[in-house]
């Protein structure tokens, strides 16, 4: 291959004509976006054209505050030290369906756990522990279904998010390093 020919294995890059992406960049596997602008109209998982969601609010606080978890104080302090940013995310139809199926699956598993608890109460069988574990699994599935991206840092000017697909990140310019 000649050096000027395109790499057939490289991720496709997207053109965002007419969309102001401003400070939307990537830094390794982390999306860095301005808290005042929208993301490009692409799926954040696979970079396909996407219908944009309603604005989504992300909250974050420094992980050091988790030392207060055993105390009720954490609940109160967490409300005061958290930071918020609102972004509009895009998801393609495939990832919307996948999210819906996971959400419906978590509901089904939850109902199965409730059925086990009902059988435990009615017939005095020993399904209490398995039913409780099934309900716990359903709650974890629900969390996975709802979460699209995870904030790792928020300040007044930008938000850093994990969970974007590599295709989406590869379509964004890399964040310029300080002093280079």
C-alpha cells in the first residue's frame, strides 16, 4: 500500500456540518465536552447517525467523599459537594432497542423475584434468599440499562465521560496536551 492510501481498518470519521461541537474532544478513552454545548448528532456507542435525546443531567463528586459512606452524613454532604452538567446525547436505533430490551429484561427478572417472595409467603418454601438475590440482580440490570455514559469529572467549564464507543471517540479530535 502507498502511504497516501487510506487505511481500510481505521474507524470512520464523521463530518458534523452545521453542528457546533465547540470543545468536544477525546483524551484517551474519555470524552471531554463543554458543559455549555451539545455533543455531535452521532451515537455515542457506535458513531452511527442518531436521534438526539432530551438533555441528560450528570452528577459527580470526588471519590474521596466515599469514606463517608458508612455514615448517614454522606447522604447530606453528597448533596452539597456534587457537581452537575447537562448534555444532549445521541443513540442510534440499535442501541436504543438494546437499552429498551435490557430495561424490560430487568423488569421481568424483578417480577420473577417478587413471584418467588410471594411463593415463600404463601407456601412457606425456602425461596427467600434466591428471590432476594434475583431482585438484587434485577436492580443491577436496571442500573446498567439506564446508564449510557459515566461522568469521571465535572467542573464549571467541562465534563469528562467514560463509556463512549471507540468509533465515536475516533471521530473526535484529540485533546491537545499542555506544553506540546
